[in-house]
C-alpha cells in the first residue's frame, strides 16, 4: 500500500482508536474533477440545502451520480478492499461545504442512525426520525459496529478551520452519551487531514468539530459502508453499486 502506512498499521489504528487518517488518496486534478461535477449538479431537489452558513447534499451519490467514477478510483477501491475486505457497499452519503464565512460547530456525538426506505416497527430498531422525507432509525449496536465511514477531504482540514475532533477508543464502549464523557481519563484528538486525504472512522466514535478561526473553506464527502442486508422489510435507502 503506497499511502505512507501499511494495511496492518491502518487496521490497528481503526481497531484500537476507531479512526485513521491516510494522505494522498486523490490528486489535485482528481479533486477538481469531483468539485466540477458537484458544481454542474441540479441543486433544486429536496436533498440539496443551501444557506449562508452551509451547503449540504444528502443522498449525495444518488443526487450527483457523475461523482461515482471520480470518487471510486482504483486506488480507493483497492485500499478499502485491503483494509476491510470485500462485500461492503455505500449505504449513506453526504456532502458538506462549510464556507469561509461560516462559524458554526458540531457538538460531541456518535453516528447512531441508518437511512432506510420505509418505516417498519421492528424489535431492536428505534427510535425513528424523518427529515426531508428520509427515514432514519437507530439499529442494534452490532450493526453499527460493522459499519465504517470514509471522509474525503476536498480541502485541508486542521485545528483552525473546524477539523473533526475525536475521542480515541470511544467506539469500543457501545452507546456513549456525550454528557457522560469521562474528562479525567479520555483524551481529545484533532484530526488534521490534507486536501486529497481521507479519514476512516467507525460511527460509534465520539466526534465533534469546532468553529472556524481562519475562515478557510472546508468541503468533505462523508460515505458510510456496510456489508449487511437489513432484516425483514427494512431496506437501505441509499444502497449504491460501486462502479467496476
């Protein structure tokens, strides 16, 4: 693996700490190609949200399908297959554009829900929410533990422009409410990621992001992967086929 770390090192980091940062996955030209596809997209749909402080696209891979072959390069596909194994597919994707003048923050949290097509009452799944016509539900913990997330950085993220902060190893403690964080024994890490790099993380990892102090732009594509089909009538709402 020619990304500065061995596969075993990355696996160890993800297993022990709940995250890993890998640089130089995309070239500047590849990043510009992804950004151009986003700029060409029709933003009139319900999954596009634009304000002074944020431009976000929910169901991103569905909403901007031209990005699929640009994101899933042979390099990325090979890397993910080496680290996690075969059989994973995207199940949720979001694009965030935090403009230079934006100064909002995200409080500590875990990613505890999955997106599904329809609501079906089922033991172990709940509570339910719906946002912009999209159903989300908290599944059993073992399903969350089998998911991984990649965050593709289209701009550099650091401690000055709201880079993600995490509490290492918090992913191994099940549902970990932010108000119960053991501040005396937990440590906080800022995940600096250069443009073209990625961050791999587990959804149960406690994470937050601070305010921007240097007014630098931060654009990120967030994609969640699973290898499990949902039980009974439940279906992933964003299950996406990765191009060959």
